[in-house]
């Protein structure tokens, strides 16, 4: 799969509304046949920073994504909301789903 993590530093005036502004892009990407996940999180240390974790089935699915109308619209419109160019890590890894962090295995039947 193609696994991507990107950090978006948002202009302060857009920080609280950013998730809503990118909602259509997010939902359209999640509907792509080759998308495995597309998840936003807001930094607990910097309220003006959002982290995107996304994955696509393979290189073709990633290519389909960057050629989609919703991606092209996002790259036209999103930069005006940002304080700087996003940072990204983009790698190809085996598999198509999350693995378990076995070093922190929670015993079955345990209650929080």
C-alpha cells in the first residue's frame, strides 16, 4: 500500500474551521475505490496543526487520487488556508491494513 502522513500548519484564523472546510475533500477521497483510510487529527501541542494519515491500495490508486477532480480542487483552494507548505512522508509498505502494536498487547477480558 501507499502510506502517507502529512502535517498541515493552518493559519490561526482557519484553525477551528479547517476540518469542516476540508470535509467534502475528505469524504470524496474516502469514497475512492482504492482508498484504505483518510484520517485527520488535530495536534494536541499546536492547535494550528493538523495531521493527515492516509493510505491507498497501491500506486495506481494513489495516481487515481491525485488525478481526481476533488484532489485538483483541494490543491487549488487549500494553500490559502495554510501558514506554510505541508510536510509529508510517502512510502510504499506491504499489506493493506493496520498491524497490532504487540509490545502493548491488552489482555483479553481486561476492563479499562
